[in-house]
């Protein structure tokens, strides 16, 4: 029994997860040991919960989730509407709901349920039947939660839906010229979406394009985080020896900007190590994806992979000025229970895909 | 195939990140290292100059002047800084250390040690720069009110933002900073968002000693919008002079535009004391002063109107057919409600004899209005008061607007659990009992009468009169207003009139005086009216707190004010 369980585990996935969370807790400690709150212990607690869920997911099996994906999707939309109405206002944005002593961030769960629903929807139809309708349906399914999250306002999280949609459509078999015209259409439509953005979101984008514009606000954050990462150099300043991120020049240094701490204290070597670990995680997911015969499971795994990748890319990219400043956590590394648990659920699904890779 | 494209895309993305990091950390690493060394990038917020306030003639009421602030960047100090600074400023070292602990908006932002230092001190500090590492003199804009106490209640004042307000406005970094000011009263408070501009800032690179090497990026602050109020400064000054050391409120309204030309209240305060960092003791004195100089007596306070209110009583009686233009009552100098009740006196002990409504207004006969009051109920008088805006907030660009108090039987029941007595109706009819009105409400009532029943909404800011309900009328017959107006002309123009001291030689005036009992002190003196009587251009209300007789204390102010108005608005135009 136990042997069977062990056999079903996917070790590269587990190793990557463990290493990333350990790195996260280490740098949460380094960045916040001066502040009250024992953030590293709280993160340890969340990691425990996350891992427990991860190992339990195969018991339910990803098929259960796929078959109830539309229901989960509907629930997450209701939750999003609820934050809109009753959510706590934190840092000027409505992103949390309190349930008893817990606060949850519905956008995290909306991401996952949208991936599930899209995988289920696209996986149930072949690309040669009624292609146009399916594509339009998939676009609509993505746009609804995306719009609600953008309204919260949480531009960063809402933009994560774009790579999910693009990747899943690509893998599903959309005609290349459709995909290419969609990209062009998106570029054309972007100015129209502009009007839906909040003032500060517009500012962030403008500042990204021209950092000179706003020396006081996000331009300051942008340059300070760049200094923090850059000053780490090749070798880094040593663990807990960072000065930029430690001295509060960089805001949110244990959550969204935790990479600044790592980049400053462990330098380029540390950054390469982190990227290598993410690469290893992606490699593990690719393995799972290749070995399953279930097309829906392939799509599901690919969707999970693309969410995690997009978050990593935007988060690290923003600290070195390659991406605009967006409030996105670095998966498994940033402090935060909601993010950790929801990624654990996602990887738990992948683990379940691995376990049920062959049903013959 | 598609899965291979996807896989390649992901690894390519990681490759891009890695090369970006290589560029930032390895190639540019040493550059960022120097920048980060002692945090070489600093942020200097630049406060926006606040918009100025002008009077209707374009004279300055509020502006900004340059001030020198002595600031210190604690990270740049050396051992000598604090002792030397203590010597120069004549402060204890402990005090300076205390001031350096104040919260700062950004890391390495300079802390303000002393605001608005003298020029001499500023130069002295510049001379001693070598031994004062980290000390700087920054030029900032300080609010300045060149007219001092004149118009201070209208303009209001500003103050330093407090912690709570700062936290509330934190998302709006472009407008509010840790050291920003915010409107605290009057126009400064109500139009704060217009007057306040947009902050700018400079990101500078400094060397290891904290000296600027170059500006990395800069955004100029955008000054706030200038505003024009409807006051006429020279008229307002004249009125302040006429009030002398008496307390009270004087207002004058342009009837065509419904703009207030004068809105003066005494005692007044000097708003400069609220912005000058060194005037803490004066500020405290204002707050503790029993005469409450911060109170705008015209807007925020309410008093018994006395005989001025007889206008409303007369209208109520006319409109309910209790009296008509030919009604007469006999005044023997006193009046008894029933044969057994204590007699109420007319102010003229010998009695006015048989009086008509016109004479009753002209001579302000109490007995006539006691007779009228007996025919009316308190609720009827109350109803007509509300029709003319008494007991109602006057929507005007001011803070703490008083609604006054217009009683009725239901109010009394609720307040005192007692029924309304007819004796109280008699007092109510001559503007006493529980009735309280603000001078602004009396002014509006007068203006409505002058405009034959057209509704009036006084304003203090130009061009604010946009969303007015067009031609809203008070529900009253014009002929009754004509009766009132005829009586009001006699108040000033007749030799029996109570307001004849206000008479001017360039036209006929219509007015009503009031002497409101305010025991145990001397009565309040009122006079309200409009000019010229045949084609009203302005309405005015003068209220002198404990000024005695309305026909004496207030009439002189009315006359002086109108003479000045005539000089500026009639003679100069002609």
C-alpha cells in the first residue's frame, strides 16, 4: 500500500517544491526579522498546510475536479463579486474576503478554477468541429473573471489570464493564423481597454514606459528595486547582509518584492539557482504532461505551468525593469498563505495527473 | 509539435530572465553597487504652491510667501552637527534630537528642524556649512493672508496635515505628503482640492557625503487653482472699521447676482497665526478667548431676531386673512392677553395710539403685533418662517452653517414635554421666545422680500451659481409683500421711523430694525433692509451683539456701508 503510494509520487516535482519553499522561508526571515510578526513561522505553517493538500489531492483525483470544474468556476465568480461588494479594503484594493479568522483571496482560486474549466471545455471538443464557437466560448470564459479581477483593482493578477488562454488555445489546436491575428487584435484593442484602468494602474504602465515621469511614486520603487538586485553583483552581499531591501527602500520586501532580497544577498548566483529550481519544476510538469494520455489532463497541466511561469516572469522581470510593477507574488517564495495554498492545490492536481497517467 | 513550441517558449522565457539578471547584476553590478552603497539615490518631494484667493476686484486675500526652512538629513550628520546647530539655533541638543525623530516620508528625506527661520539665520547657516554636515536651508512656500483679520472668517485658514488625515490620503501621494498642509476652515477647507496643486519631486544622485551630483529625474509641481470670492475688499474693510470694537456680523448681498459683497464678523482672527510656526501662543489664545473670535457670527451662530421678525408675523397674518391693509389696533403702551394677565409693554411707554400695519412696521409697535399674534397660532407663524428660509440651512460656501431654531408646538412637546401656551405665541410674534436666526438667514429673508418673493441663494464664490432652480418663488401674494415694503420704506424715510438714522441722501432705503432682548445683558441690535427702495440693488443685514437699540447701533453702520457702496458702484460707474 505504502509502496504503491510512494511509487505514485513524482519526486522531481516534490524536490522542486521543497527547495523553493525552503528558499522562500529563508528569505522571508532575512527580509522581515526586524519587523514584528514572525513571518517565517507563519509561512512555515502555510507551507505545512500547502504540502498536506498537495499530497491529498491525488486521493480525490483530478477527474473529480475537471467534472465539477464549471461549478467551481461559478463559485469563484460569485466570490469575486462578493469581494467587490463586501471585501476588505487593503492597500487600496479589494482583494480579500474574511471567513471567520481566515482571509482568502478569491482571485487566486479564480485562476485555478478558470484553468480547470478551460481545460475541461476545450478538452471536450475537437478543434475541427465548430472551431469558431469554441474559441469564442473560451475567450468569454476567460474574460469574465479577468474583468472582475481588474475591477478590484488587481491588474497584475488579471493579466495572468491572458497567457493561460493563449497557451491552452495553442495546445488545443487553434489555427496558427487565428492565434497570430488574435495577438494583433489584442495589440489594437489595448488602447480601448485603457479606459477601464484605474488612475494608478495607468500611471504604473506610463511610468514603466518612462520612469522619469514619476520620481515620487512607482518610479521610486522601480529604481530602488533595481538598485537592490543590481548591487548584489555576481556573488551577492551575503545572507542577511542586504542593505537596500533591509532598509525599507524597497516596499513589500517579504511579499511581492522578495526577489530583491534574494538578488541582493545571493547575487547572480542565487538568482540562477532560483531560476534553475523553477526550470526543474517546469521540467517536472513537462514530464507529467508528456506521459499522460488524457488530453484534458495535458491541457490542465499546461495551464498550471503557464500560470506559474507567467508569475515568475512578471515578478522577477519587474524587479529589474523588464516588466511594469505589478502586485504579484513569486510562487512558493513570497510570503502569503493564499498564494501558497492555491499553487499547492494546482501542483496537487498535477501529481494526480501523474498518478493516473495510464488508465489502461 | 505544439507542445514542443510551448516547451521551447518556457525555457526561452527563463533564458531571457537570466540574461536580464546577468545584465543588471554582473555587467551593471558595480554601478548599482555604488548607488546602493550609501543609498545614493534620494528623493526630494517638492510641495505645490497653493492657489491664491482674490476678492471681486482682483485684490489678494490669500497668497504664499517664500520661507526658509532649516532641514537636516540625519544620515549625513557627523559628530559636530548637533552641538553646532544647538549653538546657532539656541536650542538644547536634546530638543534637536527630538525634532530629528519626527516621521519622514522617505528614507534619507531631510527632517525639518526649524521652519521659517529668518534670512540672517539662513545666511549664517550657509556660512557655517563645513561644520554643519547634513544641514541645509530649503526654500518653501508659506501661506500668507495679507489682509489679516479682514475677511478671515470667509477665507478660513490651513494647517499641517495630521496623522489620521495623512493615512487617509495615502493613496494620493501626488497631492498629500507627510508635511503637507490642508484647509481647516472656510474657503480654504471647502475648496481644498482646487486650491491644492499637484506635488512634484526630484530624484537626485548624491555622493558619499550627501552632496548632489546630478538630477536623475524631476517633475515640477503644479500650482493649485486660483480662486475669486465675491467679497469686495474695500467695502469689507470699511465695515470692519465701522464695527469698531463692537462684536457682530455685517453682510451685504448683490441682488442681481446673489453674490455677497460683504460678510464680516467680529471679533475676527488673523489667519496668519495659524500658518506661522512661531505663533503657537496666539493660536491658543484664540481658542481660549471667551469672545470666540473663530466663530463666524453671521453663519455659524443664531440669535433672537426681535422686531426684525415682525415682517414674517405680518405676512402670516395677511396671508391667512387675519388682518388686511386697513386693519388698525390701538396701542396704549401695554397689552393684556386676558384681563388678569400681567401686562406686556410696548417699547414706547406712552403708546402709539391707533396704528395701521404701515405704522406698526414703521414704529415697530409691539402692541399691534401682540394683537396680531393673538389671532395666529404658533404653527402658522412657524410655517411662514420656514417659507422664508428661517430654520433652514443656507447652502453657502462656508463651514459650520447654523440652521437656527424655529419652534412650533410639536417641537415644544418633544423638547419640554409641555404644550405651547398662547402667551408664548405673543412673544414669538415679536421675534422672541425660543426663536433663533442667523444673520445670514435674516439677510436671505430680506433679499426674498426685496425680490418680490423670488427665492435667493447667497454665494461667496464667483460663478458658483449654476445649479440654481430657475425662478423658484416663495408661496406668498405679491400685494402682501408690497404692504410690507411700503412699511419698510417708512422705517427709514418717515420722521417717526425707527431706522431714520440710516437715511442716506442719494436714494430711498427700505429696512426694519430690531432690538432683541438678550437678558441678562444688553439687547442685540439688528437692522436689515435693501437699497434703493424702488429698484433694489443690494440687501444688507447688520447685527451687533449686545449693541442695544437696533435703530441706533446698527443704523450708523448701515449708513456708512451704503455710502461706501454708492461711491464704488454708482458714482464710479456713472
